[in-house]
C-alpha cells in the first residue's frame, strides 16, 4: 500500500524539550497514531545492556536493532513481552541511546520500523530526524525547543513523577552533553531544517504549545482543501 498520502506531523528537538508530551497530545486531539522514535533507540540501549553487549560494536548493535521484539500497546511498551515503559526512561538508558544512535548501521536498522507507523488516519511523531530523514515529505515539520535550564527542570519533574531519583545540576550537565553529541554527529544530526517551523517553548505552557501545532496544522489542512 502506498502510504505517501497519509498525513504526518513531525516534531524534532533536543532532549527533554517536551516534544513527546506535545506530540502525544496533538495525536490524541487529531485521532492520529503516535510514534516516539527516541523510545526505539532507548529500547536498543536497554536490550544491549541486558545482553551485556559491546556498545562499540556497531554491527552487533545494528543486529539488536533489527531483531528488537517490541510492541507499543495501550500506552505501554513491551520488550520481549515484558513491560519496559519506565525502564527505558532512566538517564543511563538515554545516554546509551544517544551514543548508539550515532552509528549509521543502527539508524538504518530502525528506518523501516519507523516508517511503518505511517498509517491512516495520520501520524504524529517526535525525535531528532523525523522531518529530515524518516519522513522528509511530512505535511508539517516542527523544531521544538526550550532553554537547557527549563529542559532540565522538565526532565526533573518527569523523573520525580515516575518515582525515580534525580538531581537538577546533573540533569543539566547530561542534557548539555547529549545536545552536543546529538547535534554534532555526522549522520542525521539534530538541527532545525529549513522547512521546519520553530516552536520555542521556554515560556509557553503545554496548552499554548499544543495549540500552536494544531493551528499550523489546521492552516495547512485548510489550504489543501481550497
Ligand atoms: O528523545 P529521547 O531523549 O527519548 O531520545 C534518546 C536518544 O535517542 C537521543 O539522545 C538521541 C537518540 N535519538 C535519535 O538519534 N534519533 C531520533 N529520531 C530519536 C532519538
């Protein structure tokens, strides 16, 4: 089936910017599917740690990525039939995900798995390269960001709500390191593409950010209907 006509909204941006929250809310509002592409990289990291595999062996990491036995269902993530929704949210998993995401073979192994989420009636997806590499023909591309300090506070709140321990100073350092690694890698680096709209959320509420995305989407939808 040709899925190229199925609408896609991509929301790329740095770590802890809140893009996942906004993407999920917009998907819910439009009745679209949702893909958290960062979760896939985190799942590869978790599986690699479970297997005690070598984080430098790109061939083996790609093999793990290709064979991931994962199911996204009812807001839960299952790896090998076990719920790992919270396990993949640790900083350790995020850092390992960022490291292995720099290997082209790992990225290639996850490409088709991500594109398969493009199903009717539409898809909202978040990550680093959703608009640039995975869905270059997306209807609406957004680059969502916020200051590193505000992102550290958002991540802190998220981890505490999940009952995990967290320290703002350490989180800020992790975020800055992760920004640097994700932005400077040679393949699919994090950057605002020329055709992506900038959504600066440092002083926006969740509702304001959500409304901005919906209003852009409605504008595009209205134009294609004329
Ligand atoms: O969005 P996140 O923090 O859950 O993503 C974890 C890491 O995965 C991130 O630091 C870089 C990598 N990633 C990526 O390289 N490309 C994506 N599309 C999504 C995530």
